[in-house]
C-alpha cells in the first residue's frame, strides 16, 4: 500500500509542522483521525509515525493515545487514532 503525503502542504512551525508535542495538548484534544495499519507496517510504529507525522519522533503520541504497551500492539488491520496537526 502506498500512501500519498497528505501533510505536504503543512506550514512548518518551529520545525514541528504544528504537531502536538506534550501530554496536556494531547489530553485536551479531540482532533483525532483514524488509520488502519497495513500489513507492511505491522509492529512498526516508526513507519506509521513517519507516514502520519513525517518523523519517527512522534511514536510516543501514537502509543499514548492508543494506550499501547509496545510495538506488538501495532497489528495489521487494527484501526488506530492519531492526532491531526494543531490548527
């Protein structure tokens, strides 16, 4: 499965592309979208984070909002939540 870069037009804000970066912002948001994990990304939160956020450094956000304990929770076909960029 090849995904298009839906975030290519995001204006960079402090080199973070406007993404949420701390727990209080995450806890208070309702700006979620859903993503179905494809087979080739099973057990690979690094690749999912790269696709959704453009960086692996946001794995912790995916893990936190989906209440995962580790990469074994990222199974093929599972629908996960992710946070859209800050408006």
